C-alpha cells in the first residue's frame, strides 16, 4: 500500500518534469541525418556517364522524400576537348562558369545532378538543407546529401557543366546512395 501511495504522489511530479525536459529531436534517425552521418545507404544505384553523350545519364527510380548522395571512383575523368585536356568530376573548383554555360553559377566542367519526375519528365526539386532548386546542383566527386521533393517517383540526371559537350570523351563512374525515410 505504501508503494501505491508513493507512485500516486510521484506521478504528477514525473509528468510535469517530463514536459520540461527537452525531447530527442525528431530528425535524429531520419534519412537526411543518416546520409550526412555517412551511415550505410538503404540501397545504391550505379551509372556511367559517357563523355561523348551530350544528353548525360539518368539514374532512377527514387521516391518522394528519398535522400540521395553520389560519389565517383578514382578512374572517373572527362576529356573536355579534342586536344586531350582532362578534368576530374570536381571540374575547375573555385571558379564560376558564367554566362553561356548550362549552369553559370557552378564550376566549369563539374559533374552536376538534377531531378526529374519519371512520368512527365518535369523538373523536381532537390533540397540540400539550405536551398531547394529544380536546377542543376553540384555532384562532383562526392556530392552533398539532397532530399528529393518531387510529388511522384523520379530519377536523377547527371551531366557535365560544359557548353560544348560534342568534343568530350572519357567516363565518370557514378554511385548513388539512396536513403529512405521510415
């Protein structure tokens, strides 16, 4: 009986104190946190970007809310002209491409990614935690984590930021890590 009295008296105190204590953040185990933490992905997708293909390469399928990040291997390079000048997937880091380039605010020759819906091929947003955009985003050799914000399933499209892709060669071997939200 004394135990019951103690528990009955302690219950209101525990409830009040419990409301004052900070809760564990809701995002502690979400896909974006797992991606940024370098945890194992739920699954991977692979693609090879052929430098001679001006269309780029598509990779899919991803679902709304999926978080994606990509990496290239050590053998990925792109020939950017007929004379044999090569660039790695990070392109000319530290520079902006400027007017006349597919993505003027990204580095020249950088590997880029954007999302498209699978049914209508319309642009879909990627969110890096700071910016939401349907435009080209940096992928490079080790991309940031992006959340796919499409309303339907989608795919990723990779391309190189080069206004004259007809003289390109080489390949970039891309692995996409996909993290699913529970």
